[in-house]
C-alpha cells in the first residue's frame, strides 16, 4: 500500500531543511511507487498520492506546488479508445501544464501514454499485457549515464504511447518498444514501473475482472526477477533524481 501521509505539502517546510514534494497520480489501488518510495524517502523527498478513482478523490490542480509529477500505471485502463481512463482528459491537461511550467514529469505505463499525448504525441491501441522484458540502453548518457546498459522492465499495460517527434528514446526492449524515453530536459516515460513489486501485480490481478493472458506464469517469472529489479532500480533512481533536480529548490516550502 502507498504509505505517504496525506499532508506532505503542508509538512514540507516544517523541518530545519525544507523538503521537495512529488505529486503522484494513482490510477488503481494496486499500483503505487513501490520500491521507488524507499529511494525517495532515503533522500528526504516527500510524495503525495492523488487518487481520482476513490470516493472524493481528484486530479491535482494545475498550480499544485509540486517539485515533480508522477503518473502511474493503470492496470487495464488505457488511452486509445478501448477502455479509456475516466480522468484521461483532465490528466492530459494537468500534465501539459506541468510541462509548460518546466516541472519534471515521470510517466509510467499508462502514465507514459499520458505524457506522450500531453507533449504532442498520441497513443495507439494495444493488447492488455503482463510481460517481463529485457531493456537495453541506446543512449550512453541516459539519465546522466546512470541508466544500466541492460535492465529488466515489467510491463502491465493496455495500449501504447506514440512518441512526439521531439522525444528521445533512451532504451528499447526486446519487444521493439521504447522502454524509456525523454521529452525536453526533465520529463521521462517508462513502459514498466521500475519500482514494481510482486505483490503489486497480485493486487492488480485481484482488483479487476480483466486479467492479461498467462498471468500465472508471468507472476512466477517476476518472482524470480524481483531481486534483479531491485538492483536495477538503484542506478535508475540516482540518475532520475539528478535529472529532475529533486534535491534542490523545493516549491512546496516556498
């Protein structure tokens, strides 16, 4: 379960050193930042979850004083017309505003599709899949050189992002898709959640009636990969925090 207190923005300046706060849009109960939470907390970076799917929940305002925006995956929800996320239009608008303001954006799974659309690209229909893929870095300086040459990526997603012309592909996976891409100087899209945990996928499978084909076998595959996923995340988070300036000039504290 996501474990950030609901008052992250209010608490940002109540310490001797003000802290950065990341706004995180969650689309399902099952998927959250996962292993990424520990890396943020270890750097004294707070995170605030927004749950528009929950009763009384809503998408963050365009002027929310966030130091970065993270858009998580959506399980069976997509963006290309088959089973669109109910808050898709609102989230595209918020993401576009963040990009215009220069606020860092990290899109994961469905979130990567939203990022691509907001930046001038689009999305295309794709089967709802659960796959454990190998990704290979194609730009040596990706994430300030911290992106591993090869790493594991677990994709649990419907539909696919179509990147805008200005996007830069940083890594490709063995399915031929752009595993990680960059837009501008501080926006990044990941097809899979780099902080994924086995329990997150198990919760997603129980949360929705629609389940990807072969899910049981893929859970076994992920179980065997979990330690390697944790190891891959260490340099990825180092580079991501550097490239998004998440340890300087907190907005919320101002």
